């Protein structure tokens, strides 16, 4: 995992910047996050971080749906044609976005 991190963010000083890893944002900033759908793949090395992010949002009063996809690898989103769980994740994400827009007054995402 460290190899990937170093390729993505060569400067260790940037590893905890909120733009690179949102869980490091201030509680005040995270409390303003709109309702969130957090997709977590069971076989992903980042699974625990994804769950922790969703739980942190919940603890700050954000409406969050954390969904763990059993047997799914990190790259599930690109596997929707090959794996049933990939199609399920894509369908769930599409539904979550649609639900968010339907909940917004006049479809205005900024009001979420």
C-alpha cells in the first residue's frame, strides 16, 4: 500500500491534507458534507479507511449510507459488466445520486 501512496503522493507532507484524504478535514468542514453514499469493497486494502470515513461523517451528524460489497476488489466500479457485485455497486451509486438530486429543492445540488 505504501508503494501506491508514494506514487500518488510522493511528498509525505501531503498525505494528511484533506484534499488528498478527506478524513483529515476538520470536523467543522466534514459536518457540512451533504448526505453521502460510501461504497466499500470487502477485499480492498482501503476498506477500513472507507468505513472509518463514513462513521466519522455519521458521528458529525451527516446522513450516510455505508455499503460494503462482499467479495469485491478495489476496482469494482470498472467491473460492472463482469461481476454481479460490480453491477450492484454501480446501480446503488446511480440510485444514491438520483435520490440526492430528488431530495434537493428544484434539483439544486448546492442546496444539499
